[in-house]
């Protein structure tokens, strides 16, 4: 169950399921940026905080504990996706 992962509540779990992510393995395979791209394709875009939450879930930690280096890289990656 996705909501058992750190940072994933019931609402986010439902959004993930709506884009075909049903297990932690699905999340790992697609990655945090891939999830945001899928949500965007459904006109239900995510945000930077969601990206941090997803990345933290993948790493098994609260997003607040992501290093500044990881946060900076995620922010740059999201910006590159948005700017196309």
C-alpha cells in the first residue's frame, strides 16, 4: 500500500493510482519526476513539494530530511521539464 510509505497520504495515493502507480515497485520504476510528468499529462500537475515528497518516499525518509543537494537537483530537473 503506497500510503504506508513516508510522505504518501491517502489523497496522494489516490492520485498515484489514477496514473497507474499502485505499488512501491511501480513508484521506484517510474521515479519521482516520471510521476509528475504523468500527473501533468492528466491535467492534474504536481508541484515542487510533491516532488520532494515522492523522492523522500522512494528513499524511505521524510522529505524534510532530503539533503539540500538533492532538493536543488530536483528543483532544477523540474524546471527543465516545465520549460521543455
